[in-house]
């Protein structure tokens, strides 16, 4: 029942964010402030306090690294096969990337931190780093290649190098690996700030969800949902079971890769010739569907 309560609370905050946007409370300016709070403050604090007392060797194993890349690229391959006959390249490209591009920062990591222990959260932070470094360039390549648009992979990689969440992960792993310590008061303060990551991020996601009814392609959206919150976590379950990783790694990877499509895919689609309305719809539907699928995953791995 505790899992049910947490996921229902997650849904409520999402709907509150959407409602506040609808009535004009969360306009573009206020949503941007909330987004900056999550991106530059709460999420980096959560990642840092999850990793600063652990070495990189204890968190990032060859099995974890290889397994994550295998699941990511295997899901992308399935998505390519499933969506290869979509009518337009703009819709086909969006369908492919939204079938594998996970919302690891704004939903995955905060939800793991609120649900599981520190060991699982630390692994989830590493999952966020590894998968983000792979899925962002992959998404840029797919969208630009299928839509004939120009994109700089180098520019995206430089953007990742300045990503405050990834920088916090690097700082935490560095401190943990050299055995340094930070004052308990600072750790406590960062922990408090990090606890704000989930509600703030959920409000941002809720305020970003939009549905344009005339643009709904039921078959295409259903396929995206089936691949993203269906196939991807099942594939992660199979791969990491075969790799016989420890329970914390197994839990973190399955839950993180079971998250819905990232809101950032809408931004990438808008910039690189994708179908914007279709992208917005898929973010909305996968996020709602993930309430049920995440309940199943958390119940099983918990």
C-alpha cells in the first residue's frame, strides 16, 4: 500500500502541475524558474549526496555499463523496426527516439530516492550519467538523419559536459573515490535540498504536458508506450538477471529504464524537424501509463 500511496501522490503532483498551467499560475516564466530550481539546485544536490561517500569502483561495474548500453541500443533497434513504416519522417523519427529516451532525471532518480535506500539511489545516479551520455547523442543523430536537419554532436556533448547534474555526479564520485569527507552540516543541508527534487520536477513535468486531440495517432502512440514502458524495463530485467548483478544494481536499472519518455525529446523534436504535436502527446501518454507500470516494477523489485 505504501507504493500505491507514493505513486498516487506522484500522479496528484503531476496533475497539479498541469492544472496550474491551465489556469495560468504556472506560466512560461514561473515554469522556467521551477525548471531551473530542479535542474541547477535540487537534482544536483540529490545526485551529490547519493554518491559522495562511495567510490566509482563500487558503483560502476563492467556489467552495469555494458548492460545499460545493450538495453538502450537494443530498444532503439526494436523501435527502428516497429516504426520504420510510419507515414512521415518527422513522425517516424519522433516515434523511434521516444521509444527509448528515458526521463531519468526528472522522474527516475527522484522516484528511486523517495522509494528505495541510499545504495539503490547511488546506483541510479550512475545509471542517469551513463545512459544520458549515450541517449542524448543517439537521439540527435536519429532526428537529424531522418529529418535531414543539421545538428552538431560536438555541441550536444559540450552541453552534457556543462550539465549540472552530471557535474554533481562527477564531483560526488571523485570525493567518494579519494576518500574525502564533507562536513555533516553541509551533507544534511544538501540532503534537504535534494528531497525537493521529486515534487519540483513533477510540477515541471506536469506543467509541460499537453495534448492536441486532432493529432492523435493511436497506433503510433500505443507502439511508443509499449516499447518505452513495456519492452525496455522487461529487457532490462532479462539482461541484468542474466548478468547476475547485486540487488541494488538490479533494482536501480530496472526502475530507471522503466521511466516514461523524457520531456526533453519534445525540445529535440522541435529543434530537429520532428513532429512536435506527436512528441508532446507521447510524453503525456507515456507519463500517465508509467504510473501503472512503475507500480508493477516497484512492487516486483521491492
